[in-house]
C-alpha cells in the first residue's frame, strides 16, 4: 500500500531540484495535499494562499505568464467547481502553463460527506477547451504523471483520491507512459473494462475473479481522460465487442461519458455500460461501505460485467 | 513633487485625445462596446505607456518589462488604441475590433494580441493575476513594476479582496493597483448599487499604501506613479477620481453609455468635440 498523495509531494520535491522555475501554491491544505513536502524543501518557491482558491488560481496564471511552472493544489471539490471561472478564463482560454493537482476526489473521501465528495470535476474540466484531464491510479503512476505535467506545456488538471491504495505498477512499467495514451494492463477477449483513478485496482481484482469463472476481460487504465485515446477505445470495441467503464465520478460527463461519445460517433455496435455515481449526491460513511452502497467495488464490477455480456 | 517639462504633459494630453478619438471610432464601427469606462481609463493608460513604463513594442515578451494588466477588460478599446499607437501592431488593425477573424476580441486575450498581458473580461481576476506577476518578480529578483487597473464597480467582486489580502501579506511593493473611480456601474451609482466608501479606508485597512488623485490630470498621475514605485513594504493603490465618458460632453457621467456605442449622430458630435479639443491642444 502507498498513498498517491505522498507520491505527489515526493515528486514535487524531486522536480523542484531539476526545475528551478517550478513553484507550488496551496490553499490551507498543504498537510493533506502533501505540498508541505515541497514547502519545507523550497520555502521561497511555495506560496500559501490561505482559504482563497479563486485568488490562488489567478495568481498561478500570473506566475505562469512569467515563465514559472505553477502547481496549484487543494481538494478536488475546491479546485474545480469553486473556481470554474478562474480556470476557464485565466488557464484554459489563456493556455496558461498551470497545473492543478487535486486530491480527495470521489466518494471515498468518506465521512466528510457529499459536500467534500467531488464527483463532477472530470466533467467540468473535460468540457474546457485546451484542458488536459488526468486521473492517475496508483502512487507509482501518480509520480510519473506529475513529472509529465511539469514537462508538457499547457493547462492541466489531475485528480487523485484521499486513501492509501495498493501499488499496481513498478517504476519501470510506468516509465514509458504518455499523456493521452491509455495503458493496456491486461489483455483479454470477452469484454474490455476501462477504468481510471481509484477504480483501476478493484478492476484488477474483478478481472481475476472473472477469469476463474471463465470470462477473459481486457483491462485498460485510462489515466488521461482528455485528450482521450480514441484509437485504443475503438480497437478494444472491435476486439471484444463489449465495454464497461468504471470511475469514482458521476456517470455523466466523465470517463464513461467520453467513451460513450467515441463509441456512438464511430457507429460501433458494442455492448456498453458506465459504472460511476448515478447522477446523485452520496453521503457520509466509511469509504468501503460507500463504495459498496453506490456500486463501485470489485464485486459490483464482476456483476456488471456478467450482466453486460449475458454470462 | 517633480517638475515636468510642460512639453511632456502637453504631449500626453494630446495623445489622450488621439486615443479617445480611436475609442469612439472603434466603437462606432463595431456597433458595440463600452464607451464610458474606456474613456475614463484613457489618461492613466496613456501616461503608463507613453511616459512611465519600461516597455518595448518590438520585444513584447521582454522578461524585464514593466507589466500593465487591465482587469476591467471591457475598457480594452482604450488599451488596444494605446498599444497600436505604441507600435505593438498597426493602427489600421483597430478597425477590426469585435469583428470576426480579428485578434481584437471584445475583451482582451493574452494569447492573441502582442502586449496584452492577461485575458480579462470576467471581473475580479486581474489583481490576483498581477499578484502572481509581482511574486515572480520578487522570486527572480527582477526590478520590474506591475500595474493593474480595476473598475470601481469591479471591487464588488469577492476575489478582489482575497487578492488585496494576499498582496499585502506578501508585501508586494512592486505592485501598484488603480481603481478607476467614476462612481458609475451598470445599475447606477456605485454607492447605491453596493456601497464602496470609504474605499480609501477599506484598502488602507487591508495594508495598502493608498493615494487619491484626479485621474485626468497628467501631472498628478505621473507624480503618483513615481511616488508609489518608490514606496517600500506595501502594495500601492491609486484611486483615480475620474469621470465616466470623459472627453465627450454628452457621455460624461451618463451611465447609458456604459455598454452602448454611439449612433451616427452621437459619433459625429463626439468627433467634433474631440477634434476641436485636439486643435486647441495643438495650437
């Protein structure tokens, strides 16, 4: 187990040495987002903005206009919906080289309840022109994604969850990943599971369970939701004829929405199902109980796959 | 108080009339836009670009340049005209304001137009953006100054006060903000829409160094800029007491010209007034 948030903090420290123009901003949550690691190492390049997210985003744009590479962090709920207009004008429209890195995405935030469980952020960011949208799945991949955010130009949004998560990949495996290219985690012929972020790990377990029951599922880790790897989606649809998406996000407008658009526009006669939060707010509770109640764990993936392909 | 060569003041006053003529011409041609707030902002923008700031139209991305951010983006016709007259792009381009396929959008976009520092139009962002530029200047130990102009109505926005607190917290003494204090916003007098007074006390209590001047008096403008540039430890605010629609008699203090361009008759009247003022200053 490892916490992707720690991977974010550690990678910032590492990149801070290599890139003297990398700066970090936070809105009074540096202990939770782990930007505090960078703050301790490079206090002069860390800007505590207080509980003032709008100001943080526009300030980051000003820093970027002077050649800095700003990473701005807070919880996903405050990093997107609360500051939509600032992101829209100062980052997306202006093509500012600002990286928003949000933690505490999805319902597995747990007991804080729906006010803090961000399930619309991917949709909100995906609809913005010029914006790259990322949802890394484990600590190793998070480190690599943060590095790619720093080295690729343009406004970007990445979100991870709050909780510790199993390590899925070793370092060498993620070294070759590229923004905008999905990862084929496992090959299979009966159905394709396309997952992102916190749903990749339960999808791996679900695949094993399905295999025991004679169903060979292909598994894709779609860490980049925008630009979407449409070529890969089309290839999977043609190969397996059945696609199921899984994300800790609303079924509207996120990974599932993006893939539905691709499938429909390419007239692919494919069985299709979106797993996610079904257009509702959730509630306080233990993360594992919430994921069970709202249908986002290994058991639910297995059930949905079998329903979808009729086996 | 500095003693300026009378010629400098005269030259700036004359340029301000030229810019006002451009503004009227542009808005009349575009058949849309914001005359009132563009005309009230003209004099400070002219003073900055033609007498005060370190900038070079041939090298708009010079890292050492002083920066001006127009937070009240709807006044951009005044800035476009100043940039054109400064050589950032051709004066002829001004006739394309708000036209399709033009780089001169209704509100400024930094990635389209040389010399435009920030994309604005949605009010309340510019001071935060300027803070970022000022922080970068401090970090790089670069001596450039950062200037940002807000509308008075714009300071209704909550983000302005987030930024006001941050600029003071970070002691951004390389930053000077202006409020174009014309007392009018779309729904009427600023004090009736959402009271701003005492603006001076509010900003002072946020830790700002505040001065207040006649925003149409070039000598006062230059004096204030020289004073705030040298002020240490606090960000500076210059409250520009201005007249909305300044320079065109029937637009002055008339909120109906906030976002409505002149019709043909009004255009002719406005140009006549400005032409005769120009002649007087030239004479």
